[in-house]
């Protein structure tokens, strides 16, 4: 799940495919709710908002938004992928 999805979920509700996130901080709750769905079933997770905020701050310090894939050698990765066939 991407950082943008988590960040959007902190401000309200967001979804991407089979993943939905929402925060109820504005209603006094300090949790974020993550729902993972698949044809096999659904899992609901409750995560402290402070933990999500700390994760986002830490990962943004290491890789600011838009730079996540910068150090990846795409040609090498594709060659490895096709070699494993």
C-alpha cells in the first residue's frame, strides 16, 4: 500500500482497489482503519494514527515523495525478471 493512500486516509477516507483506509480522528478517535478485501475474504485492521504519522515522516525523510523509484536500475530489474522466466 502506498504512502499517498495512508496520507489521504489520515485526512478522511481513501481507497485504491481492494484497500480502503479511513481515519476518525476528527470524531475523537485516534485510530486509522484499514480494510483489505479479496475474493477470499476481508481483513479489518485498526492502527494508531500516531504510528501511521511516524511511519510517513520516517519514510519521507529517507525517500521524499516522487523519488521512491530513483535508485532502481529498471533495466537490470527487468533483465532479472525475464531471466527467471
